[in-house]
C-alpha cells in the first residue's frame, strides 16, 4: 500500500536517520512510501503555547497536503497525537472540521501502525544489546501506545529488554516547557535518566525523538555512556 | 514579561529543584502512597467503570446544580440547620466572626477544611480576637510553624520527625523525641482539652447529599468527629460544587476517595451530619450552621469547556502523580489548591493573568488525567487556560516569534538551507553560552545541544 | 441572621448552566459513553454473599486494620470476655448507653458506668477508660462498623474515650457498602438521626513521614465482641 510519511521537524533536521529507518522498514515490507516536502511542522509548539489561531495557519497546510485516503504514519508519539487528537479540537466549528476528523482517522504512530494496522511484529531485525524503553507521554496517554513497541522489540534477535522503574514517568521535555522551566525539566530528566542508568542498559530506546533529544542532552553533559536511539533505528538494524 | 507571581514561582522552583534532599523526601513519601494505591485499586473488579460512573454522577450534579442545591438546603433547613449562602470569602468570614461574637466564643476548634484555607478564615478570626486551633495533626503542625499546608491531603508531608520534634520542643516545651508515635501522643494530649472547651467547632465537608440533607466528612484521625460532637455550635463550610444527588452514591465515592487519596480501602471515619442534635439524641451541637460558598465557583461553572473541573473530590491524587509537583513541592504554587487541579482552577478563582503561569509549568504528560477518579480532563484544561491567556493578552515578543516561525514553515526549503548554514555556528554556542537568548540558554545550562544533521531527511529524500 | 445571597448564587448558577457541558470528555472522535446504571457492587472489590464468607472477610479486614475482634458463642461468653478485656486493659470506669444487648453484658464489668441517657458532662466522659456501644451493622467488605447517634448513645461515646467497644450479633453483618446504605435507608428514611458514622479500625494518622500511628485523636483501641 501507499504510506504517507509525516516526518516531524526535529526528526527532519536533527535525527534524519529515524526517518530513513522508517522508509527502509516500509520498503522492505513491500510498501510504497511518500513524503510531502511541503509540510515542515505539525504546529504543536504553537498549539501548546496557546497560539491556536496561528496554529490553524500551519495545520491547514497539513490538512490540505495530506488530503486523500492513504494512511499517514508518524515516527513520533507527540506529533502523531497532535494531528490525530488535537487537530479535530483545533478545527472544531470551522470549515475544516470534517477534514480534520477525516485525517485524524488515518493518522498513526509508527509502532502502532506496524502492530495494530499491519499486524506485524517480526521485522527480521537484529540488535545485539541490552536496552531499556521510555514511553513518551503523548504516545502513552493520548494514543494508548504501550504494548506495541515492546511486542516489536521482543522479536529483535539478540536484544534484551530491561524495564526501568517509573517507566511511565515523564522525561521532562514537554516542548517549550523544556526551555521555559528548564530547572524543572532538568530535574525530571535527571530522575528519568537515573532510572534508565540503573537498568545497566547500553541503549535507551523510545518511540519519540523529542524525549530522546532531551535525555541525550543530559546524559552527554554528564558524560554517561548510555546512548539514546529511536525504536525505528533499532528495528531497521540487521 | 513575567508577572511577579510567575517570577516567584520560578524562583521557588529553582530553589526546590536544586534541593536533592527535598526531592528524596517527597519521592519516598509518594512511593509509599503509590504502592498502597496500586494494591488497593487492583482489588476493584472494574476501577475504570467506577471512574466513569463517578464522573457521570458528578456531571449530573454539577449540570443541575441549582436543583440539587435547592433540594439539599430544603432538607437541611427542615431539620434545624441554619444555611447561609456566601457569594465570596468576605461574606463567609463575616458570618463566622459575627456568630463567634453572638455566642461570646473564646475558643474555636477546627477540623481540616481546604475551603477555610481558601478564604483565610483563621486569619480573620484571629484578627477579631478568637483563638482558633487546627485539630488535624498535619494542619496543627503547619499552624504551629505558621506556614501553609504543603499538600491537599498530607499538610506536613515535607517535614521529618526531627523537624516536628524540634517544633514541639519550641512551641509546646515538650522533650525531644524521634518517635512518630510519641509525637502524635503529644499532639493528642495538647488538643484534648481544646475539644472539651471549644465553644464553636468548624469543619469542612467532603460531600453534600441532596436526597437526605446531610454533609459527609471523611477522615482518619477522629478529630472531625470530636470537633462536630462536643462544642455547642457546629459550623461547616462547603463549596457549592460538593453536592451529589443520592445517599447511595457514597457507596462509590467513599471508597474511591480513600483509594485515590491515600491508598486505603476506606478511611477510618466517614460521618454523615444532617443537622443539630435531635430531641431524642443525648448529645451533639445545639446549633448547626452550614455556609455554602460560591467564591468564583460560578465563574468556573460558566466555562462549559472546563466545567468538569468542579467534579473534583479533593483526593489529591493528581498532586501525587504530577512530576512537576514532585520536584517543586506544594509551597511553590503559593495558592490554596496545588498541583494539576490547582493549576486548572486557580485562574478561574483568582484571575487568569496572575495565575496562568501554573498552566504553563507543565510538560502535559497527562498522568493527572489518567489518575483522576472522576475523570476530569485536567491536562487538556491546562492547554485551554494557555489558549485563553493568549487570547486575552498575548506576549508580543513570543507571538511575533511564533508568527515568524509559522510564516517560515511555508518555505521548508528555505528553513532547510538555514539549518544547514547554522551548523557552522554550533561550536560557538558552547563558548557563547552566557550570551545566548533565554530559550537556548535555558537548555544549555544543563544539557548539550543536539547536533544539527549534516544532511536532513528531506535532503536524503531529494537525492535518493 | 438571614440566609445570605441565595438568589444571587442560584441566579449565577442558572445563567452558567444555559450553555451545556460535554458529557464525559469522549475519547477523540468516539461517541460519549452510554449511560450505564450505577451499580457499584459490580465494580468495587468482590464480596462473598454467604454468611460464612462475609464473616471470614470481616475477620480478615479486622486483622489488617488492627481491630480486636472477639468471636464469642453467646451472651454468657460475652460477659466473660468483657471481664477479660477489663483486666487486660485496666479499665477503671466505663461509659455506655442502654440497649437490650448491652444491658445484659455491661453490668458484668462491675465498674462504675456512666450512661449517656443521663447526659454526663463531656469532661467526665473523657475520663472513662472505655466507651461501649451497640451498632447498626457490620460491613464485611471493609471491616467497618455502622452506627448512629440515635442507636449508639450519641456522637461522643464512640469517639471520646480511648477505647471503643462494640457489642454486636453476627446476624448484623452485611456484605458491602451498597448493602449498608440500603440498610440505612430502609431503617431511617422517615427520620434520619442527625449523626451517622462508618468506623473502620482504630483512629490513625500517617501525617508524620507517612508512618502509620494508631490513636491520633479518636480511640487507640477498637474491640468488637461479636456474638454468634
């Protein structure tokens, strides 16, 4: 089938290998992948800031560009939640209300698409390492993504998954929160990294690069050896 | 520009997040709560169905509030209760002070009531010359320390036994001890006579039952029972939103309040009071006054989008799971209602512009919404408050920056090229750390910046 | 004193409610949850409905709550037990109310007893070692005791003295909270007592470092003599 890839702005500019991994995975499964260059951002930073009017400007472009019937897959819980859950609210009582609902029904977070829509858990991957998994809050609580990444990781050859304590605690990124309240964001990140470090894992995996960006920033500053990696990158390994 | 309250919040946050000892203390306290709660909650046959039902009952009550309040008051008045409707804190305070004067009261004993904190009742009574003693152990402790409660349900959560021992030594002249049991006994002894001598007992109310005209009080210590049994006059303070339709609704709310609030199956004492003593009863107050408080609750009621915030049963669970609360502590909020529920409702009760910062101080993780026993859409309401604040008075610099960004997103190719160019300046950011604008500065203070990729995803896509 | 701003407040409420609120924030896109009749029994922890099962559950809860449960075979055994309790706890003065069951057992104490019907001063009630009451029901699900000011000697008797003793019959056991509320309605709907309470264990607090301490302000000891 034809799959539309929605690549979040920070994946595009900072972590392109996440997007590349997703492309490789879908193409290996025999699907055609499309990427709409016209879209840069889903608008979440503005939405979270309270600038809903300005967000509609960006989001309208997304609605128009992604019109159609193909599924839209997003390798990020926060951006997927923005389009799937918040676009309908953003466009309520506007002429685009129906378009927003229609798009919402076709949007999926990456791991949820693989497991729930395609029914696939085994991608023939191999990643020989001990890893632990961080559940990004938007994916977890807005989209109810919890089991799917674990079902996928279970099938990765030579990978050992160790769950950390407080696995559902927020990492502290929260978008602009990370820079508006940096002391709180850092404290939350420190607690989270400590839980991850306690597992003795070599890699900290997540389905959201924004969380990983924040945690990696802290880990690097502390000269920790623990490396962060996106779920798609693990699954694309062989 | 930050309001002064927002600036204070930031300063307090900075102080508390740096205090690793405080972080450890709160973490230990909340871990024990989490363990108890998970154990108790897992005993339910269907906790999620119970939440839905509790939410539905509250929806029914709040969305027909005039009818249920009327029924509630009718039933209470029919059996001798004096009901006073207070539009705001001042009217409620004036009523209590006038009552104390009329009764020639000298000593007043109180059981826990967040509503009384909200209207600063103790302060008003003290200024009018009346001695007011808090009987709940945690409230008694913070009253002696002359500070606000640290948590909705656990007022002294931030204190160690040693700090409490020192406090009692200083204020009560008791010998030092590090035994929680001995400290509790000290408080028990100190308060015993106060119960017996008080002229007026003031309590709160967790629920008001419309069907039978009763208030319900949930506690563990027994201090509310004593406060409402011994003095000749009992005054209860209750927010108008606390009313629920039927007595049997408590079969759901009492255990859920306990489970979410403390992890207990049900608290030690759950009492229903339907009026002053009846002619065939051998003791009890001769007068029962119930003060119904609005104090901007009707403002929140008028906001249909956020009306469900009035479903709150004040269990404190949202505070317990909130990572922000865990790191900044209760006092940082600097207002009666703390944590997620406090952040949602305080703008409605005390002004959006002054209190919007609480709605921004959140990563929107949603743990609060997930834990709320009555399914208030807490973290989404933080977003609603942010939107309302921007609509009312946007920060011009921030709006300009966001508008510029929105404009630039129409030209992804341009942004892409700018990003590639900025890579050359990255090494400078480390050196220029102290000169960077606040957003970036905030990041690099504790975190390394993520490297901008040499080739972006769209570069890859173009050339494959 | 007048009743304050009743019409103002009701007016504001009615005005506010003119705009309807969404019923239960629906999962995005989904229809709101259908109105299900409230049936707490299906959701609260499950309870056995047979008498033996209820008693076992009540016993289990008492252990966990530190309620001292004394199962006895009849009134005679109860009289012996109450004397044992008196000796073990060194009671010097008792307080009680009149009740067919209590009137058979309390005199066995052989102690000076204040009866609430005589309206004792609260200061002298405070000096009693034990407050003895009947109860309306015992609840298996939670290990709770249900009593009222009308049926258990007032408001203070069961909370002021440092030891609260309840004398009950095993047929007063009800399975769960919904059953307890049904009982309250059935018994008192025509004229509720002014005070009703559910007592679940001795008084307690966790306000100091979340460490459980018994006997905060209410009784430190709670004993139930349960007659089979």
